């Protein structure tokens, strides 16, 4: 039997190990690697569905120039030639690379070397700027280097885990399951969640603090003041290993002060705030795990340092079970930081200090190395808009969707003189702006490494041949470099050669002065690289690697950690009468970034199928919104449409919208088009978590749901109709064996039977029901006895469930009952609608869960799992199972 390929998941920063086995039928089985230290065999719903995202559907298979297929030589010559011309005429600052935490370290290294070392400019930045730059800046200010001082085992050793701005249950499910299992093993282990929303992560929390958005600095300044007042400081550590405490404490005392004052500023009950402070003060082993809710602010770096200050004050760093732990959002955000993927860094955690510039220049033998930082992401796209940057090369990311003020970014790209896009997929919002498209190899098709949130370097391994003419990014970059005249510096023939150079640079003239050192891997033979097992840095050659900061020495000039005095600041823009609510953006459980990959897996769209806006009941009532309708959200920067979800877990005055949908899958659903592009002055990270918005009811004349074997081409399908009406709102959802399209429009359409035939084709057998007076229509097209498509229209959002309709697409022949059900708009007699999906891993619906609770007498989420498997894989749905159980039992008792 063939051994499975050991590789690493391409999604979040947890860095889960994966075992992959191609099957005889052409599919690929995917399961968690029990030997990988990050996940110990666990996988989330996204990782478990990786096998469903492979294949050539939608792939960019050949190089293209101006939408015409060309050879690799033609494409590479065009890219190298035009970049060279622009540099010669306008200088290296006229060229930019925008790269991604989804690149492998080897890709990243070559991109950074080409731009900073040989083109000679520093305008290379990464989409990690949007998620982790504030952590980088905060760590560097306090610890002297971008050093994450914790690992996942610390979560199991901790006595108190504080989750700040992190819905770990949905965004890092495997880490959340480790935390949950650790708490089950020791019920005395405490969990505190600090988040404006009550998220799924609160399921295991002993305390949830629904903090007012943006007041984290006040809260942690207040904690520092409390620790001093209660004499809970580690004075020996403070005096021996830190500096700046007096100024930081004075500022904290003056800006935050007493518990009543902090509680009022944070919108919290005094008793609950004091409870948290007491827990932190009396507990020795504390890990503060934080993510985007801390980073994505115009003062995110200050938030990070406010947290670190509290750990330094208590000496809770450098020992097991404690520390400020930034958990990264992307699979190789850490690897990008290691190679200098940020515009303000050089490679191997070196900066634009004269001695570092000299050192890297000598190592690369690059006389023209960049000597000053380049433009950060938001600045870079502004320079594109202003014409200062004439050419931009976008790699493995989708800034036309993911950048703040996304409409403006898209317009800038469309107007740019030269846009090059290296990607897996032919049709993304950014690819639509490109002049040159280069087909990149993706997960499972190329070799390389990634580094996860705990500094663990893991291999990604190829188990598939790249489709068409796709090539690894490092190869594409090296070929361009050779054509630009830099062949001697880019001789690479394999990813292993790139990795060895990267490791050698980390050790070059290091001697323990820099945190990032993997010199022990610099001489890996190709076979050793192939067999490389997960390893955590630092890994210096010839020296034993100790736990970071265990000796109390930091990477500052004097070896002492630095307290940073933090004066709390308000968000950049406050709500007002025109924009009275605060927009918070983020991820959902089963999707990833702009859905180019996860959108290919039908089961990942079964839990949440549409963009939504989550709003508290009191705010919904005040703005005339009700569940299931469509809302129009506007800000000073853009507009979007989203399905309304009314939820008491949302904080009053705030709304939440997911960031995943793009124009390739929906209309007017790009959340980041709304987002204020203001950035943190230290880190350059945008404020994704606080944009004032107006939310109003989208007054649709009709709502519809269409199911079809082939994807509908909208809005073209309806614009061909005689009236010229089209859906103002549409979302295309890939399901198993069919496409589901949700539609709605402002302009009435009377003759829906004609429109249905225009959409799906007039041939075959048609079943129609029309109630023109009440604006209702139900129609189905049948070909050779099988359901080919169906359309349901109503004046309200109350439409048939797609769950039972989808099952009809699997029938070899539609019987009389099924036909009657289609015309009636409800399941045929005897067929039970399983309800909206709760567990994506095993496709278990809400109705089925409720029935099992009642019929089987289930009394716990674990019992539901035993009966239905729901919640027994990644565990992400367990909080929802708990709520369903409680609601079902309450209804039964009533």
C-alpha cells in the first residue's frame, strides 16, 4: 500500500499536519496527521474538505497577456522587459510587489530578494500587513524583535487563558479544541473571553467581557494599574530584565485609573471587570491569546503593547504556560515575516539599519540593495492610484476584495500601467484587473515550507502534478530575475536550494544576536529536505536552542524588555447621525479569505451560504430590519448588500459582516468596500474593526431562489429579458450536484414564466405555478425526467428550503409526489427537510438534530455527536449544538 503524503494545511496559521492519499477513482482522501505537533490528528471543517477543492475547475492553466494565451517565454519576456523599462525610466520605486501569507517561504524569499536586493526598491509588502503587522510592531517595540514567545503546549500548561479579539472557535478551530480539551481535563483551568460579540468561543468561557469596541488599551492599562495596586508585580524580574515601567505605569494610572472608571469606559459591569483583574493577578501561568480584534485598529500596536506590559509586569514570559501569544491568520504569515516580506523589513528579521543593509547586501552580493523601507500595503495602492507606481505584481492574493476601501483599490488597479497577477485561478476580482496572468502551482502541486503561529516550520509536499502549465512562484520569479540580468543571483533549480540559502542567511553573522536563526538547516541535503519533520525555531547550528526569553534576556541593545507607555486613543472615525452604527468585519467558520478555494467545496457553503449582517434586536427594530430580509449598508467609502441576521449576541450599536464574498460570487457583497482605509501609524495596519455605517432595509419588490445544474450567468440572464430588469442582489452558491442562486430586485417583474425560460432555456418539460396578483411564481424545468432547474419567487424572503430541493437533483426520475412538491413549494409528503446545515463535516441539519433530541432523549452535545456524528470531527459546531439543545428542551418544557 502506498504511504500517504505528509503535508501541511494551506489555511490558517495553526499549521495543521495533513495526511493525503490519492484514490483510484481520482479523488484525494485527507485526514489529520496524528504525529504533527500543531494538531495531533485534528482537522477543522475547511481542512477536512481539502480534497473537494482540488481539480482544474476555474484554474488558470496557461500564461495570458491581454486575455490571450501565450507561451511562458512570451509572458516572462514581457514581464521582465516591462519591469526593466519602468525601472530604467522611473526608478525602482515605480515598481511594487504585493505578496501573500499563502505563498511558501521559498516563494516569499525569492520575491523579497528580487525586489529589495536587485530591482533595488523596497516596495514589496504582504497581505499579512492587513492582519499581523501590529503584532510585529508591538513585539519589536517591547522585545526587540518580532518574536512570538509562546507555543501551543503553553495553552495546555496555562492556568488562565485570556482570549482577546479572537473568535478562536471559528477562526482557529483546532487550537480552540486543544483549549477545550485542556479545560475538560482540568475544570479549574479558567477561560476569559474579551470580545464585543458573544461568539462561539464563549461556550467554554468562565467569563465573557463584551467590551466596547476599541477600549482594550483602557482595559489593559487598568489591569496594569490594578496589578501595581494589589502588589501583584514581579519586582525582581522588573528590575533585572525590563526598563520603562515607571512611565508605563504612570500613564496607565492616569489614563485608566480605578475599576469604576475603566468599567465605564469599556461599557462593562464593575463586578465582572474586577473579577477578571483578580483572576489575572492571582494566577501565575497566564497566556493571553489574541488575534485580529487586537491588531486591526488604527492603534493596534498600542493594544499589543498594553497586553505585553501586563505580562512583563508580572514576569509572565519565557516560562511554560505563560506569555502574550499572537495567533496568525494565514498559513505562512510567519514565514513571510522571516524572509522580510514586509516593506519595512529586510530578510531574516533584519531591518533597514546600516549594519543590516550592509550584511544582507554582502550575503546576496547585491550592490544595489534597497536602503530604505518601502510603501506599506495601503500606501502602496495609493501610490498606484496616483501613478507613482507604474507596475504592480500581485501574487497569491486578491486585494480588489480584501483591501480597505476596496472599490478605490480596484479602480486604481484598473488604471495602472502594468498589473501582473500570479494566481491559481483565472477569474478573481484582481485577475479581472490584470494585464498579464501567470498560472501558479498551488497546494499539493509544489514543494516548500511554511511557519505557523508557534514558529514551527513544516513542509508542504507535492502529491499532484501541476495542471496545464502552472509553475511554482519561486520558479516564475527566478525566471523573471534571469531575464532582467540577475541570473547569477537566482540559480535555483529546486525549492530545497532556496531554503538552504534562506537558512544560511538567518545564521550569517548572527552569533545569537538575532532571534531568527535556523542555521542548523542550512546544509540540508535534498533528501533531508524531503524528509524534514516539523521543527520550531530558533534552531542555531552547533548550539542548543533554549526556550525564548527563559534567561530574561531580550533582543534590545541592552538585553532588557521595554515597557511602552500607552495613552488610549479613540477610533479614527466616530459614529454620527448619518452613520450611527459601528461595522466590525471578520471570518466565518467554514470559509477562507475570498473563497477562491473554499468556495469550491459544496459542504463549506452549507452552513452559511450568503453574506450577512448580524445586528442586535434593539438596533434591528430601530432601523426597520427583520431576520431574513436584505439590508443595505453604506459608509463614507462604499456600499454592500447582505442578508439580515438578528442576534442578541451582537453588542448594541455594532454590526458584524463577514469579509469573504467577492464580485465573482455575489453582487454588492464586498464588505471591505465599506472599510475606512485609515491605518496604524506604527504598523500600517488598517482599521477593519471600526467603520461607522448606516444600515437600512433594502426594499425589494421580489425575492427568489434558483437551483440549476449549471451556474446561472447573472445579471446577464435577466438583462436579456424584454423589461431590462435585473436582480439588484444575487449570490451564487456551489452545492453538491447543482448551483443555488439567491436573488432579489427592486423592480417588479410580472411575467416570471418567461423570465424562467430566459434563465434556464425553454426546451424540455416545464412545470409552472403563477399567482400574479400576489407576486408568486414556482417553476421547474425537467429534462429526460430529471430536474434540471427550478425557480421560486415571492414578495417576501420566505422561500422554500434549498435542502429538500437539492435532494431532488439526485433523483434519477421525478415522480408525481416530487412534481407536486415543486409546484406546492414544500417537501413531498413523507420527505423530511433536514433543515439548515449545522455540522458541515457530516452534513447534519438543524431539523434532524431537533428531531433526534426529542425522539432519542438527548441531553448533551456529546450525546448528539454519538447519535448523529455532529460535532465529532472539528468541533466547530459544538457551541451551536449546545444552543439548539437548550432551545429544543425549553420548547419541550413549555
